[in-house]
């Protein structure tokens, strides 16, 4: 669909005058004269107001799994809006798409994860997790179990609870976070924090920190461990072999709930419906969002185990929690259609057997670049580490943490949207990205590294 004829300079002016975009430095935005205005998109390509076509190596914000321009999703939304645009799930009511989506998600989650609580965003899903877990323990007669163990550099959202559960140090001073009852331990970031260590030994060491912290806090005070299967916003950190199994065993040993945040990794990203299925662990709670509706409408969910729900039912109390948009019927109808598309087009299998391996092979072409310290990927999510000295993990002196954004800006100029996270460039394209587009993505990164090198040195 062609974009409407927008007055882009005027929109950028209004953006500076009136709009406060998310996660932004407002002085910088004012200096550069406002945000880049994205006007339309198709497949894996976005178009900005200046008419530039940009290959979207980030699937929007890690979410447009089925790609842009899906008429079926538009129709699903329109039909649901006509029939019933809104009804809530408070006060013993529900709507058909909401209930059907819960059942569909239970089928995809499998095992004991047979119940679903809806929210509108990933952050809200993690707020739900915190309240639900603490409520569960109080009903079980262990009200002291309130502490969540999370990891440094984790991302679990931007609400008070989400950003507190997250371990992004720069987010914590804003709003006086973290809220009490959250303990942060080491992340499984081998390239940065275990460069010369054996992979399994490193995984064992960082998992051991979780057990050490449980013992320090007192197991009787610990409610849950939460972790992203693969850290996304932290820089696409793929945990070492054996890590997740060890974490699961530690949680079992101390009777602690395991929460696996699948907000990015759900819905095919790693070549399985959910990332925990790839790592062979069984969580008790699974927050998910983004790929649930491929970002077409805001919706999130928390998969909850039957064991937890049994305690809630036995307790016979009210879970006094929920949002106006919990189980929004239009968002649920779009999510159902989105899942149908993923199934019909075999996108999960495509990531596992075709696009994922092709992406991993293509990434290897960057390994020879003098600035590349490591490439890594799992399914269709990946990262390139930028280093000052080949063969090491040394960063550019005086520019530590800045190489990613510098190379990202060059990539965007060259027609590719990626994220620059500290000293890495990360990718998370739509699951429909073609082989030719993967090649183009890698070529642009290679070219942009060369072009950006003088600005890094
Ligand atoms: N959890 C993870 C792993 C995420 O990556 C994000 C967002 O990027 C969130 C939670 C928060 O989701 P939202 O931005 O929809 O609130």
C-alpha cells in the first residue's frame, strides 16, 4: 500500500514540539530536528518519510515475526471490531477470541503450562508475574517467599516492576529503582565476562552464582528466578551449553519457581514455538508478547502452570489484578490469526531448518573482518561483537560501549535497520526474511564496519 502524502518536515517539527518518544534523549532529538518518520512497510522492508527503503533487520522492535503488510491480520481486526470491538475480562466475562487464544497458547506451551493470563505489553506481563508469584506463595502458606532473583543486564520491561526485575543499571536511577525484593546475579555473557573460560565451566560458574545467592538470601525467602531464554536488549546473549539445565536444577532443589521470559524468543524466533523448548527446560511461568501478534496490536500473556493454578483455586481468593485491556478481543483475534499464519507457512520449521542455518552461515562471512571479535546466532536472532584488537575482547579506548551505535547509524544510512547495543550490532529480522535479504543484511554490516572504522579509532 502506498503511503499517504505526509508533510514530513511538519511532522518532524511537531515531533520535537509535542511528542516524547520512548527511551529517548530529548535534547538530542531536538538537536537532530526530530525522529525519523516511518510511513509504511511491506514484507521485511520499512520506508521512511524521505522515501528511503530500509531492510528491517530488527522486525520492528523484535516483534514483526510474520512481516509487514499482512491483509489477513487487517481483516481479522476489522471483523472483530465490527462484531465486538471491546469487552473486558473482569467480573466473570470473557470474549470468544480471548478464550480461543488461551486454549491455543496452552496447546503451543504444552505440558503443565495450561493456563494463560492476558495483558497488553511485555512489561505488564512481568508485573503480572511478580504479583501472581507472590500471591501464590502467600496462599501456599509461605508468605516470606517474596524475593526474585534476576540477572544483571537483563531486560524485563519498563514499568516499575519490569525495570526492577531487569538488570540494566542505567535504568535503575530513573524512578528510584529497583523496588525491594529483587536480587541481581551474573549474566551468562561469555564474550564479555568469561572470554578465556571453557564454555561449560563458565556456564556452571554463573549458574552457581544463583545458588550462592539463594543460600545468602535464605531459600525460605526466595520466590522465583526470572531470565530471558536468550537476552535480547542486553545484546543477544546466548547462554552457554548446560546453563539452563543447571538453572532449572537449582530452582527444583530449592523449590523456587522458574520464570522464563519469552517476550522476544517466543513464536518461532529460535526455531521452536518457545525458546525453553529449545533448551529442554520446563518453566512454571512464561511471559510472552511481541511475536504473539507480530506487533500488529498490543497484547501479551503469561503462561501459568497447572500446579500454580491449583493453589490459586484451592485458596479460593480473588486475584485482585488485571488490566482494562487484559484479553482485548481485537488483539486476541489478531494474535489467533497471526498464529494461524505461522502454522500454515511453517515459519517455526523454516527458522529451524532453513532461514536460521542460512543466517548462521552468512554471519560467518563477517568473522574475517578485523573489527569483528565474534559472531553468534540462534535461529533468527544474532549479534556481531566489535573489538579494537582481533582475537581479543578489547574495545576501542575512550569509545567503550559506543561502537554498536556508531556502526548502527552507518548501517541505517546504508539501508539496513539494526540495533547497536554497546559494542555489538544485533539483528532480529522477520521470520519471513529471504535468503537474498539475509545476504544483503550481512553485506551492509560488512560494508558499514569498514566505513565506520575511522570513527571508531
Ligand atoms: N521482556 C523482554 C525480554 C523484552 O525484550 C521486553 C521488551 O523488549 C519486555 C519484556 C517488555 O515488553 P514491552 O516493551 O512490551 O513492555
